[in-house]
């Protein structure tokens, strides 16, 4: 059986020189966050000495597509196909009797015992940011795995920051309508496959844990909480509690993926009744706001879901990216195969907007352009997009509450067709040496730079 733990990934990254240990003491109030921000896009950081806690903290784990690929056992080019395979062929979880995540049990926990960072200057408290939250609808049995921020309020209480349209909010409101609270489990320190699956946009009732199994190539090994929820058996920490939409507290300013603050009002209270964890547990933090790990987790997952949708309605679509330049949420790049039918670019734009309301700008390029490479995409816009012909503006499109430019739930959408057209210059082709000359040059340079030669 494969190791499904965060620890296996940390060991692999450290062996590859992609993890750095910080042995000097670090404060949870701004200092740990500042160090993650200062090394954004660099190696993962493991803080071994955190003030006020016995647990180490790891962050910046998936701050590059290269590390996401390594964690999934594929290449950067293969990430989307791996995600699409998991969407198409989910694998059922497998329940185990002895779960590492339940080696230590604490009843009525005080969240202050966990090393929860206070990230940003104008936020009003610390946040759990890498918690994959498990819930299930007691009526229909629909299960859900998602990520939402959790703000400790003192003792066992916390506030959950959940967008109103997210499935966890739907389940919580349904419970409140019945006069009940919703059992949930916040799992911290998960294998990257679980985190990526938790970011997928799926239909309510489509259990993301099954798709995490698809990413792993085997069923996620699970344990049962005291209330019967299925949690990843090899995660580091599990907080078991109840979400109460009958009790709301004001959140104050909170950072968003676009890099600014939002004020969303109030959120439901969670009261945690039990904490379980592995011996020597490692706490995981994701630097929120406009930082690479936060953006990539959302962008990679959203892009895969869009690709699955677009390939059904626009067969010429070859790849979809939701890159960091658009904060991993606000823009998408779609590639089309050569010879796509006229109008395919516009069909792809509308399909994106219909599928994900957060996306404001869609750029369509030919499939020789890497949609994740901003420089290549900008070149395609410069080379092929004529403002009088290839721009599509849709006023008053539906907007998510996190859209920084939305007004009354609406924002204009922009589509850019940056594909080459038949009417464009016939002699417009890349200037470069012959392909065979470039290949020979690369071989020669590699031999010159190979070890043992000076």
C-alpha cells in the first residue's frame, strides 16, 4: 500500500532539496506568516520551534506546479490529465481499524494548544487555513469535503468562514432548518491529493474523498469519528465538532485570494468536542491571500473541472489553465486544437462563465501555447488578438461575493480570442532556426555542460 501521509511527501521534498527546516524559535503572530510570504514560491518550510506550542508547523508545501506534480507522482504536463482521470474514475475509500490520526485523543480541546498562525495585520485573529472539512447530510447521506477558513474564538469554539453557495454552507443551513447542528470534522495535515480533491467544484453529493482516491490510484484509507464521519486515516490532526448556523458571530476583515481584505459579515460557530492526532503531529498552514500555494490549489483544481466540462461542449478544447496571474480564480486560459470550427473560442468563453462565476476574463489561444505560461499567453494576445475584432465584453455577468470588482453581485466579463485566424497574414509564422538544428544544438550543449567536462 502507498503511504498516504503528509510525512511521506515532506520526506520526498526534503530529499529533493525542496524543504528547509527552521530550527530557530518563531512567533505565531505575524512572524511565521511573514517568513512564508518572504519565501513565497521557494522551498517548503518546516518550523521546528513554534512559540507556545509543542507541534511543528509546515507551510509553502505546494507553492509550485512542479511540487504538485511530484506529490501526485506525475509531470507538470501530466497534472491536468491526472486530475481528469480522478474526476472520471473515483475510487471508494477503505475503512481501517487502527488509524494513525487517532493515536492521541483529547476531549473538549482548547484550540489555543494548536499552533494556529495570525497571518495578516488587519485580520482580527488567527486562522486554520489548511483544514479539509468533512461533513455529511444526515437526511440524504450526501458527503462533502471542502476547505474553509476556521477562526478560533477561545476554548473549543471557532467561527467558520464559508461562502453562502458552498456545499458545506448548504448542509449547515439544512441542519439549522431542522433545528439541528451539523457534525463536521476539520482534518489538518493531509496528503496533497486530499487537499486538491477538497478544492474541486463538484455537484452536491459527489464525495470528494472518492476523487482523492482517484488521484492516489487507490482508495483513501479512512477512520470514523465519534459521530461516524469518514476522515483520512493518515492525516495529522482531526477536530471533531458541530457547525451551528443558529449562532453567528461577526468575522471582521479577512484576506481573500485576490490579495485584499473583504468584510463578509457574520459566520456560523463551530464547537469542537474532540481532537485526535498522530503522535508527534505536524500542523500544516497555507499562507492565505495572494500567495502561490493558496492560488495554485484553487487554480489547478478549478482548471481540471473546467476542462472536464468544456471538452463535452467544445470538442476542440485541448487544455485549460486558471493561472496565478489571475489569482487562481479570476481568469482562465483555454487552448484550441488547429482547425477548430469558427465560433469555438466564443463558445468556450461562455461555457467557462456558465461553469464558474468567479472567472471574469477568458483568453483563448492555439494549442502550441502553454496556457499556464503568462509570457506565452501575452505573446499570443499581442500577435493575434485585434481589439476591433477579437474582444468580447459581456456586461452584468454573475459574480461571486469574493469578486473584487463586483457591484450588487454583477461584473462585466471579458473574452479575448488570441487564436490565429485564416484572415491573418499568411506569412505570419515563428522565426527560428530549423527544428533539427535546435535539437542538435541542445545535445551539443548538454555534452559540453555534462559532469566531468570543464
